[in-house]
C-alpha cells in the first residue's frame, strides 16, 4: 500500500493537526487511584479502550455479575424474534428452589419474559435466571453452553460459565476486563433494554425490592449496571455513567462491603471523567475518500469506516494528533461493499494510537472486455514505473 496524505477538508473535519506536535507538551497524567479491590478496570465505552486496570484479566468468581450475560442473551433472543417479551414462562421446581437472592416466583405459575428480565436485572433473582435459562435453552446446562459461546464471540477470553446465576462453582469464573466488555455490548447494542438497569426498584408478588447498585441513588450520571456478592467473590460492581456526552464503564471485583464497592467504583469514574476525553471523529459509513478502481464499471469507489472512529486520550493530547490514510493503489473490480481497501492511521508523535479499516461503501462491478483490456495495459506501465 502507498501512503496517501489526508486531504485538507478531511483533516479539518477530523480536527487533527498535520503541522507537527505542539511545542508545549501536555501535562503529565496524574496517577490512577489505587482501589481496595482484588481487580478492577476502567473502560471508555465509545472506543473500548482500557484506561486503568489492576489484575484486570485475573480469573475470579463473578457472583451475580453472571446475570449480565443471562440478561444479555435473553434480550438478544428477543431482538432476534426467538422469544417475545409477553411470552409466559412456566416456573419449574428447580427454578423455584434455587437459593440465594430471589424474585419470589412460585412453582408451576407463569411469569412473563419481561417480568423475569426485570427480576434478573433489578432484583438479581436466581430463580428468575434459572426460569429464563430453561425457557430459552431447555435446561440451565444448555443455557450455560450458550453463555460460553457468546462470551467467546465477544472476546471474553478469561470467562467460563456453568450456571445462569453466579452461584459458586470452581469452573465458573470471569474477569473485570471481560465483564467490562460485556457491559459495553449491553449498552451499545440494545439501548431500549439497557434502560432497565437504571430502575431503582421492582415490585413483584407483593414484594418491592431495591436495586443494589447504590450509585443509582448517589450519582445521577450513573445509569447501570449490576452488583454481585458471594462469600467467595466478595462485593462486586459493574457500573456505567455518562457525563458531557462521554460514557465510562467500571468493573470492580472483590471489595469488602456494599458501601466499599460503591465508593471504590466512584473513585474510578471520577478519575476517568476528570483526566480523559473521548471524541468520535467519524461515524461508520461516512465517505472519507475515493479510491481508484481498475477494470471496473466506474473509475472510483467511495471509501469509509467499518466502525466509528473514536479515540480516548488524556486531556490536552487531542490537538497533537497526526493522521494519514493508506489506500490500496491497485484495486481491481469486482469490489464488494464492505471490502477492506485501506486503513486510517492516527499517531501521537511516532506512536500509533489508532488504526481503522477503510472499506468500500459500495459495490463496483467488473467492466466490459475493452475496459479490462485497456486497464491491464495501464496497470502494466503503472507497475513498471512505480
């Protein structure tokens, strides 16, 4: 690939400087807080970049954080049309007898998928989790296989589930980083169902139970996600907040109390919003350039990004970025929409901080016989002199 400099209008839109780094360097980033927890991660939601971590990939018992995956699969099944929110689920004896935190559903009664989902997310109901798992997969064991397949698809490489609840098992584990990845998927893929995570209480069977995420009461910018606690896991919390159009995700494992998990999480959120900034420069599908096409029905194809170009950096560094675009100079038709045809690279000095695929935004069919013949001759001389 040949390096092609971004055009002037593109650079202005990106708000990136190609004139070189500013003479004054950005102030040093203050040290991240040290949390009283076994492991923790601070992630920017837009870019997925981990900003702070300590033992983030350590495999630990996730307790009821497991229910983030249970709920994620349930909402995915709803969105795919495989189950409906008003479907009625018959409560099995196994679901009814499941111990720990409960929604208090009764054996052989029917409960809607929507109510079970609220019971899982807000009340952390183990009984509701088993009931929805059995309804979706036939058994909790089969549902655990679905959970593990989904974890692998999302890139949760330090996670393995054996149940839908998070009740202790030596082969049931996850990590702070993996739970942050899952939280990001929940937030970005399904905003409608994500709204359930911000609800402070749920009333079922004449029992009103509060959401155990204390930050929903303490910080109006926090809108989710889920708590967890067992003797083995300690007190855990995956949370998210939005301030000034930026969203942060925290994942904290193994604090000593309900109060501590809220306080330690707040430290991470405060640090992230105070010292980092996130900017989305382009939405996926926006035309950034036109690449030359050989042997096609047209001479050019529109190029854009397959995903949003979002960056998170310490405050003060955005204006120091440099950008360049690499386009394949020998694109030959046919070209499919979505085909990778180059890259956008963003650098801070000599450091590559971001690279995104440039893809064809449209298909280009193969040209006629004489167009292909003529372009073959032109390509011969192009390669000869380049």
